[in-house]
């Protein structure tokens, strides 16, 4: 197996996600799922594996929604997927087709063709497509894996307005509650809560996702991360006097993120270096200091202003503080330290910020409710980036 | 001597494989690695997407061709691999057009598998339906196999696709998992480096390096062998040949295409006529330079012209003043040029200094400006500077002579007289180049005991008065003055008043004396 940071991984080479995938299928039997995770942790690998290897009785379809800019484009894609699915069972999406025909449109080989400039009601198209699905109980259950849902909602919001974006999430919610047993798995590289916050700012008061089960993809389990590293060392033909030691060092240095472990293997390969603890440690440092930012870590710093526009300075001070703290810190410790740097003393606002930063995977709480950096690798990067003591 | 016409300079992929492999320098490991990754992409569900980034003339097309050659040569893969190659000259204005080109290119290679007739329904369908149809046809024809997409100048392709097209392409790649991309680009660009862009983090990026001095020599030697020029090949391993390549290297900066072009103007006899060979190289490259200029806006052309005219790294303020534009305009344009890799910026204290990155953009303006002596003086100086055998002893004599002529050793009139005598003697004996080299080398003796500012100023002024009329001494005088001033001030930032080639000479000299000119020191109080 070759290193492939950021690329598409063969389903057979996706390691350490079987327990998670099994639990996701059992949840899907009852309700739809939102997969949350920090970027580059391997969400797409999880859904690709689920799509490729569904359990008996299920069929999965994967769509990257980022390309859709209108609700009609989205509804059309659902119609196309439903049509393709039912065709396998020698059935058709009759109601949705009838709707299209009434608008003068035709569907050929799953592709909708409407007269130039004409569209149809996207809500009806979406609803009828899902309805058609429910009318064929003998067919496998179809689950939609919708990647980059937040980007699509943002695209629709920009192109067609907040109202249409709100209607999309509301309609999906009502369809999930319909008789069809309509199932979806939503993922995205930005949290849906950011898009919803924008909609709430535009007076949207609903909770359109609170019926979905939220599952977080975490870094690999220690042994799985070591197994990945082992396979990469072998696959890349890296020299190593002690494969086990090299694999453990690589898994640890990459914080058990598959993306970083792949990057380390690639870096060593391209420079002809062996996989041993010294070269791996040096590799991580080189990558963190590389002006081209191959690990894309600068993003964690740059998105602060975007994510927390009202509290960006507090967020920076908070992360600076936690990055150099030798232990976890409580809310009052943090507030006290921030007060000494900024004119900020609102405890409730700080608690709200801490929650949001926790949801964005910067920080986490220990069993005593005290805060620390979520990922040691990110903590080390933060210290380097911000010129804080090593 | 054999006919060298098979070596295609601007379209290296046209050069026959057997010949290309014979002068492959520097990239063997990269090619092998890429081949392994593409092979894995074809045979398994892992899909690698590789992007090679490097400026004009750094051998990107050559590299892509070599990788594809190796993949095609591997027997089990040849039959299996559908390839679509979008060359750099093709304009891609939309996602639909990209899909169309991909299909046509694959059809050229495998007409039975990708028949043009399959496109008829798409030709008859409107806009989005046509896109969906070609996508569907392509995937149907691939029938579960993986296609290798070779995309030259990905930056320009992505500019044509725009955000929507990029998102559609990404969706096709992600959903189908039937493509592996091998791409090149002159620079990093927004479509892959902006964190909100669909292809951010998607590619495995390798930055291509220019040739080192050693690699330049190896490449010239291999081309000489290819041409059957045994004399040149042998000479390149002698001290004379090594010193000539040392002189060439700062000028061509390891640009593969320029080195290949230069090889057309070199033989063992002409190795001594470096200026003629370099001029021949620039003459051959002028159409490429003009094409490069044509891509800039009129405002950017003026800026590039000014940067080339200045000859040394230049600040935003200086550019703005000389072009009668605001600092903001100059800064914005320079930032854009920097992001595209056209200029390089260096920090000097708080200010950023800019200079052209590309050898063509630095050397061609001087070559084309008929009112000057072009690049000849610089080439001749570098040739003389790196000459180690023929004029070594003479140079050291001149070093000694220059050291004696210090302001402390005589009054102004006497010093003027003695320097004048020395330069006239060098002129008479046709050894001005050696005198110039000796003058610069004399700086070595001042690194441990730098002169005072006053002394340095007096010294520089005297040399300028007595030597400025000799063209051969113009560059050495500039180096001597800048070097002495930086030593007197203990501030190496002054070196940025020199062009990069001249700066490299002084930096090497100072480093040879244990100094670190790249680390700025505080000015003397």
C-alpha cells in the first residue's frame, strides 16, 4: 500500500473503521445520521467503505453535493438516484416521472431533460422521488450518503436566498419522518452548525437536525494506526531497522490521523529516509515549518476569524494559553488568564465560545470538565506557529 | 557529428523516448515513484492524484511524458490503461469542454473503445444535459477501469473551469473513483491552495527543483554524448569545463530548457566564447520571452520592464515612484506576480524587495536592449571569476597590488596616481579582467579587520575615479564597492543593491571567509 495523503483509498485498504461502520448501519436501521469529525480524519473513507460494502438489504448511493447551487439541482440528483435504484428492481419512479412529464420534461437514462429555461417545483420532485422509493417495499432500502452538505446549503443560500436553504433542510426533516423510512448520512468538511448559525441569524428558528443521530469519527485506535503505518512502511519500501518501532513512532507522530500518517510515509519516501523515530520526529517538524504547509495546519489559525468573528482575539488567547499549559484548565482559570491580557470578563460568553471551539475540535474536556487541546499534534503546531515556548 | 534535431527543446514530449531517457537528469526517483503510484491507481481502488509544480522551462512536460512512457512500457498495463492527455496549448473554457476533450483524447488513442459516434446525443443535447451525457458515456466506456488524466498547466485549466466546474470535476472524481490525475502547473494557484477551494488538499504536490551546477554539467555532457561531440563531453570533466559551467549556472539558474538550448551553441572550442553561446541561447528564447510578456497586463509589463531595468531587487516604493503609480497599485500588482511565481520577494528589514524569478525575464530585456552591451559584460565577468587555472597567479598578484593601494598608505593624489597606473598597465597588457577579479578578491582581507566607513568611502571613490572608464571593470567595481561598504557597515543587507548573479558571487566570497551574509546584522552605531 502506497501513501496517498488526500487521495482516494481502496476500500480494502481502509483500516480500523469496521466497528464504527457496523454501529452506523445499526443506527441507520432506526434513524438518519450526521457524521462529524475534524477535517482530514477520514470521514470520506468511512462513507466510501459503507457505500461499497452495504449489509444485505441495503443499497447505498454516494453524492458529493458541493457542485449543486440550486434546490432543483439537488432534487434532480435525488430523482436520478431513485430512478437508477428502482431500475435495478425493474421498477420506475412513476410519480416523480409524471410530475416531470407534466412540466414537459423527459427522463432518459436517468438524466432529466426539461424544455429550455423550464424547471419544476423542486419540493414536489424531491417529495415524489422519496415517495416512489417507499412504494417499492421489495427493493433494498436505499440510503443516501451526502458528502459536503454544508457547502451545498451555503451555495443555495447564496444563489437562491436563506429562505430556500431553510426549506431544503426543513423538507428533508419532514421526509425523514414520513412513512418511507427515508435514510441519509450527512457529512461535510465544515460543520453544519456554521451554516445553521447563519440561517438562524436570518430568523430561522427550527432545529432541523435534532432527529438525526450524530456520530463523531475519531482518530484511529492506537493498534489500527500502527497497522496503517506498518503497511505504509512496507508498501513504500522504507528502510527500517525495527519495523515495529518505526510503525509505532509514525502512528504516534501523526496523532493517529490517517492523513498525517500517510504524509509522513510520503515525506520519508520522497527523501529516501528510513522510518525510525529520529527521522520521523524530524519529518513532523519539517512539515510543520514547511512554508508550503503540506499538512494544511495553517487552516486552524486562519479560520479563527471566520468561525468566531466576534471573539477571535479571545479564541487566540485561549488557544495560546492551552497550548503551553502543562495540564488541563478550568473555565475560571482560563477566564482569569484572559482577563490579564484582554478587556474581557464575560464568563457566560467564554463558556459559549469554549463549547463552539469544542465542536470545531480545537479543544476537549477531561472527565473533570477541564479544557485542553484536543490533538497533541495540533498543540505542537500551535506553539510553533505562534512562537510560543517549546 | 550527429544531427541533433531529435532533441525537441520546447515540446520535449515529442523527443523519442529512447533519446529522452539518455539525457534524463535529476528526475529518475520522481519518475519511478510516480509510475508506482499510477500503477497502484490502475490496479487497485487507491487513486493517486499527482501535481508537479515548477516554473517555465523546468521540464514539466518532459517529466509527464517520461512517467507516461514508463507506464505504457509496462506490458500488463499498456492494454488496460485508457489515457486522456490535455496538452498545455489547449484552452479549456468550461467543465463541459474539459469532458469533451477528455473523451476525444481517449478516442484518439483507443477509437474503438471511445468512438466519436457516442458523442452524438451529447452534441444534440442542451447545456447541462450534454455535460451529464458525456459524463455518463465516459463512465460507461471505462466500464469500471481507471483512466489516467494528464493535465498540463492545471492552473489554466482550473481558471477556465471556474469554481462551479471545479466542483463538478471533483464530484465526478469522488463519486466514480475511476480517474487518476497526473498534472503540472507553473505555480501553486487558488484552486488548490485556497482552503475553501474544492481541490484543496486533493493533490500530492511535488515542487520541481532547477538543476544544480553539477546536474547542469551532467545534462550538457549527456547531450554532447548524444550528439557525438566527444571533445565537448571530455572537456566538461576538465577544470576548464567545470569552471565554464560554474559561470553558466548563475545565469541559467538550472532552467532545463535554457540548458538544452545552450547545448545547441556549445562545442569544446566555443566553451571559451561563453558570451556568444549565452547570446545565442537568448536569441533562440526571445519568442518564448515575448509570449511570456504577452500574458501580463500592460501595467504588469511596465513593472516587469522596470524590475529588469533596475537589475537588482527593488522595493514597492521605488517601483511606484518610477512608474508614477500609487504604492497600493504597485503592491497589488507585485503580489499578484509573486503569487504566480513571476517575481520573487525578499525581505530587507521591513520592506519587501522584488526581482524577476525566471532567467528569461531577467536576461532577455538586457539582451534585447540594443542601446547597451547586453549580457556580455556579466557573462565575461562570471567566466573570468570562475576561471581557476589560466589566470590564477596573475589574479593573486593583482590582489596584492590592490591591498597595497589603501587610503592609509598614501595621500589622495598619490593614491589616485598609483591606481591609475595600475589600471593603465592592466589595460595595456589586456589583463583588465584579472585586475577586476583581483580587486573583488581583495575583499577577503577586509573581512576580519573591516575598514572604517570614511576609509571605505575614500577608497571606493578613488577606484571609481580612476577605473570607471574601463568597461571590463564596471562590474568588479560595483562588487568591490558594495562588498567594502557592507563590511564597513557590518550590514549585509546592502548586498541587495546588486543583481542576483552578482550577489551570489559576493555571498560565496564572504561565506568562504566564515561570514554569514544571509543573517542580517545590526548596523554599526
